[in-house]
C-alpha cells in the first residue's frame, strides 16, 4: 500500500493522500492556534493511526474532536483508534449502532452482498484492509456527541461550520465549512448512491444537492475520493451535466458507464 502523505490544502486545512485499492479516503485536520479538528476517521484503526502519527511528526496539534461526514465504513471504522471524542449526525450514529452488531467474517459480508445490503466493492476493499482475524473482533466505535446542522465548532481562532446537505450518496451528509479559506470539506456528498442497486444519481437528489450548496459560501470543495480540490464552477457544471444525463467528469474522475437512473 502507498504510504500516507499529508499536504496543506488551504490556510487552515491539511489532508492525507487517498488510496484507491483499499478505498482509503482523504482525512483532514483543520488547524488554528494550536488546536485541531479531525474530519473522518478512515477505514480502519491502521489508517487513522498512520494519519495521526504522520501529523504528529509534522508537529500538527492532535485533534480535540473527531467529526464524521457520514457512516460509510471507509469514513468511520478508524474511530476506535482515536483518543478524542467523536461526533456525528443523528442518522450516522443510528446506523453505526446497528452495523456495530454485524459480523464481518468472509461469509457474513458476502451474505450481505448477496442480499443487496452491502456492495461487492466494499467487500473486496474490506478484505484487503483487514485480516480475517481483525474482522472477527471488529470494534466499531459509536460517536460520543451529536452534531447538528448550522452548528459552529470553535477551533483555535476560527469557527468551523457544520452544514447538512442532502444528496443521493447517503441519508445524511455533514459538510464542514472553513469560511476563512472558502473551503468546504464535502466527504462523499457529490458521489452516487452505491447502496441501492447499481451506483446512480436521481433528479431529486441532484436538485437537493444544488439547493443545499447554493447557500454555502465556498469556492473550493475537498471531496474525499478526488485527488484534487474541485472549484465551485466545476461543481455547478457537474450538477448541470447530471441533470442533462451527460457523461461526467468531476475533477479527475472519469465515468464511462451510465450513472443516471
Ligand atoms: Zn460514502
């Protein structure tokens, strides 16, 4: 696996490199005046630890709070390795409570894929990220605090704003605005629904996304599985193409298959 790297992407925000084979998304530290807020926990304790040990080597402050964008395993399963409190939206917490009771043996995961409650991409990545023994004793952390839409989280001298935005990707997508940097950490907000049949968008979901983003003053969008930052204009064009059922390019992401349902 590629080594984790950390890059400063704006005045206050540092991001880890992403890794596609194991489906490791970017993780973020929002830093101000000796404090930091971590966004997303990573897909495993190993992922979370690799990120924080490199951040420590770089003399970045350890997080005072971890916030989750949504419940998907690649964003939440690293939580058990992180010392500070963890916060997430109400729906995310409810799903994590439920899936923390699941078995993650080969058979149990495959069974869920056959039933359509898990997808085979996740199955493949989870088996690469964890040994069978690790999956036998999976420790999925339940967040300690509930985050609310429009909540402000003080970090050093700045306030990080929480914005819930509706989209096809998940029932709940929390995004984190660093107003000073005109940067929105979006998690997987801009991606398809991967859990109900083939990956797809819906007209209703894309319109809700456009509506939700309209009020958020960010010129830059940090998306969890895109290598580069996306501009506001690119997001606008992306939504417009989706509504016209056109073939899509978001940043470096090229899609060849039909994605609209
Ligand atoms: Zn996701």
